[in-house]
C-alpha cells in the first residue's frame, strides 16, 4: 500500500529527499556524465523554485538531498521574474491567474522533485546509445521531515558519508558528486547562500558555527576521527541506517509525536511511539516510521 505523503504547508520545513532507479540492486546506470548532469539540473531548478538544496550526494543508482521549503508564497513580482528567467522568451502577466498556480508550485517539494526527476529522465533516455523510453525511477520519491537544525545537520553528515560506506572513496571530501566534496576541493559550497540563509540560523544555540567554513571544518574533523584503527565499534556515520529513507519524521521526541498527532486524521500507524535513533540527552534524535494511507 502506498505511503501517504506528509508535507507541511504554511510553515518552513527541512526535508530529506531520496530516490533510486528501477532495476536490480547491482544496476549502476549513473557514471560521471550522468552525475554531473544531475547536479547541473539542481542548479537550474534553483532559479525557478524556492525549495532550496542545502546538501546533496549523487550516487551510481540513487541520490539524496537535504532541502528547505519556505512557509510563505513568493510575491507576484517574484513569480513572474523567476518564470520569465526560467522560460526565456515567455512572458507572464502580473494579473494572469497562472501566477497563483506557479507561486504554490515554487514552494512545493513534490513539484520540485517532479521537475528534477522528469527532466533528468528525459535527458537520460535520449542520450543512451540505444534510445530508451519509459520511467527511470523505481517508485515515487521518498521524503522525511527534519524537525530542526540538529536533525537536518545530522542528516547532512549521514548522506555525505554515502560514498565512503559504499567503498567508493576513503573520505567524503574525495567524492566530487557530493556538496561536501565540492566544498573540500574548491573552498566554495555549491549552494552556499542557502546554507547561510537556512541551515546556519537553524543551528544557532546548538552548535558554535558562525560560518560555512566552521560548519564544514567540523564536518571534516568528524570524518577524520573515523580513521581505521581509531575505534572498534562502528559509529552511526559508518552504518547504513534505514530510518533516513524509511522514516517519515526525524527530530526531537516532542516534534515527532506532535507531527504524528497532527497528521493522524489522514493516516493509520502500524507502530506506536517515536524510536530514539541517535544519542542521549540533548543530542538524541527520534524517528517515527511505518505510516500507510487509510
């Protein structure tokens, strides 16, 4: 049965967005060219949508994004400007009824993911040696609500570690198709304005970060501490954890339970309560899973 799509409307929210290609697990259709194209599309869509990417990792058969969705709609002028820049040669009048439609679309993670996946699929299909047709993705995308800056930052650290867990590189800074790898190689985060505007403020009071440099220096230090021989038990960064892609809500226990109660009229839960997944005391995070549609 299809899992219900939980989206917060009218409030800013951070999400973990994820999908993988159809086929058997050993299929690896994304090489260097495909990964570069995917990242290019992320930058292209940034000019149209107000859904903002904070971190990404593009793997050989799947991808992860941590993104911010605003709680307010853009102004009419902003909608028209973004529309006309995104579609060169087209005009959108301030009084056109479609302005309201595009305003809602620009802040919607579903439309963002629809355009990202559809445009990538169209490009992928027509550039194969033998032109292919049909869907590329195994299913509709998965998403997890990230309740606060701590949940979002923890998710960023986890997804940037993907290439290391997969044995592709020894350190995430060596992986050029992740935002941390780009920062490590160039000193510039590919979506720096969004990190400054949305992630850093969300971390204030929790971590002593005042700049992207401090933020990612701490990330680099965390990965450096995972050098072989420094410990005998795998940390949460080194283990593949299903709650990041199967969980519907991750955050403080209060946020997780409040969100579950908020959406209960539309959903039926198979398991009760919020499971602690990481840490103790102020560092702990909880996850709520296993929702299905009524």
